[in-house]
């Protein structure tokens, strides 16, 4: 697949890294910054073109004439939209993806069509991260929460604790502990080593456990992994941008929310827009301000500014001053790795979340959704099984008969709108949505090939 990426920033660079690792892809990155392109060329096997990606001559130099996909992720919504329009008008590029931040555009999807603004898929990092954080607020003990099957099924990652009823016991005893609940432990990470669990696997304290269950059953399963924390009530948000302000608006009807912005004008605007949120002007790294606002009583402190260093410092300070749980947005991957060894509870990576949404549009076969997990090392995906017993390697076969790549678990199926937790003897039928967990994302292509329908089905 020939892919052109416009923009060599955090999202563009991360996309180039992921997509260039898949051998079938030929990746070209376009940017106006020579230094950014050189950094990518030093570590990736890609082409680069310097210039403004919306210009016809630059797109032509990047190979738009025979490109399969254009991904426009520059910092400008207008540039991204125009580039997609130019690529369609001049080259009929089949798939065009644009990162769009302004809610004014996002709220008018009818604008985006090959007969209007030629964007096939819109990606909004701000909207995706807001939705993700809002899900985390529902589960105080979760490290990660991902939706599948239209929200009917969730994959949750959490840390097991010694006081959990299932801890120290084999996984097969889960059915005795929760006889009315079906769940599947998809993976266990023990001291950063991935384990492929079966019924005899014993969960230990401090294991990072990923499990699949129906959304209504999530709390019950979490309760046997550890004693559950009380629900969140008080939330303090640092950052009044699109993410912080939008999140406050989404949460203020259910939680007591305070928001700190270091921009007085933005504070006034947010005060007028938000109904119940208390908006403050100041710096989230100001310990006196945090103490004044009773940081020790806060259930969650969220550092959501555009500055990684400020977010990290503010979150560490809030934790030191007594906040129950602290989370922060971090764009630089090297910072994310450091945070997981420190006092910050959860590092939020907007570009990882964005990349998962984009990649689901590019994967072969009927891939419905893709989620990057554990800082990009693992992956969860929802893929549709097609064909029949003669044209498919999965349809009509039991789960334990499939030749799955190492570290791959089939966790659940969605059949005609009903969620079925997968067992070793579950038989996959055509049109089933299959939810898989891969502890090593290098095997994604093997999964795609496994689900590819052979010639003759259509």
C-alpha cells in the first residue's frame, strides 16, 4: 500500500513509524521542516518530501498520482482539508484521512464528501482523548478502557492486588466466584513480560491484567481483581484548551469539577460557557493555588495542557500534595516510559489513541476498530469474519483449532448484535465480529491474512 503522510509532528511521526514497520507499505512523509524530515529518515525506511502538502506540485512529487492513501495530519485543519481536496481532484486518491480539530467543522459532517470537501474520514485527537478520559472516570481502578462491539463490550486493563478474590488462584475459578458473569482474561503482563493465560494460569499481585466483559459486568470482574476504590466525585483539570474545556463540559453534570487555566481571557470565556464548573486563573504548578483549592480532597487531578513538561510537573506536585489519582497528557514517547516508573498514575498519549483510530481505516479485511495498548507494544482489534468453511480459514472452525500467532487471544464474538465471550470450543460463524488481543503487534499482518477470504467466496 502506498501511503502519503502530510505532517511530521508527533502524530505524523508516530504514524510513519507504525506504518513503515509493515513491509507491504511504502510510506512518504511531507513537511515544511527539513530538520523534522531528517530525523525521521535517520531511523525509518521512508521517503520524505519538503514542502507544503496542500500544493499540487508537492503532492505530485510525493507520488499522489498512484497513492492509495493520503493522511493529512498537519497542525492546520484548513491545510489538511485542502490537501485532501487537491488529491481527489487531481489524482482521485481512493482514501483520504484528515485530522480536524475545530468542532465547528466536526459538527457538520455533511460537508465531507467527494462531491464537497473530499475527506473520507475525519480524525479529531481532542475528541478522542476526551471520550477516552470520560470512560476512565467511570472506573477508578482501571489503567485502560477500550470499547468494542459498539460499546456493548469493553476491554479493561488494571493492576491486580493481593486482596482480590481471584489473586493467587487459577483463572478458571473466575466462573465460581462470579457464576452469573462471563469474562475472558485476554492477557497478563508480569514485570513487563507478557503471559498467554489459560484456565490454569494463576494471577499474582501487581500483575497487569487485561480482561474482556460486557459493559454491564465490568465492575463485577474488577471487584475480584482488587478491592474497588470509591467512585470519583471531585475532579481538578489543569488546562483550558479544547481538551480541558471540552472534558469539563462533558463531566460537570456528574462530578464536581474545577478547572485551572493560565490564560485570563480563556478563563472568562470558559466561565460563560460552562454551567457548573468552577474556573480559576493561574498555574497548575503553583503549590499555593493547589493547596488553596484543596488538592488533598481531589479524587482526580488531570493535567491536560499543551506542554508535556508542565503536565508532568503539575501532576507530580498534585500527587505530592495529596491528590488521590493523577493523570497527565504526554506526547513524547520517552516521557511516557519514564512516567510509568514514577508517581504519576496514568500517562495519556493522544497520538497513540489517534493512531489506533486511523489504522483501523487502513488495515486489510473488515477491521472495525484497532486500539494500541501498553504504550504501543500490544494491540486489540475487532475484525469481521467473512466467507464459509471452504473460503475462510476461520469460519466454521473452533477457536482452539485456529492457527493463531504467538501471544494472540480471541476474547469475544459479537453475533447478530449479541456479545458472546469466546471459549476454546466456540465456533466462528460468517459475519461474526471477532475481538482479539495481541501481546506482540508484529503479528497483526498474520491476523489479517488469517481472516482474508480466499478467491471464490465473492
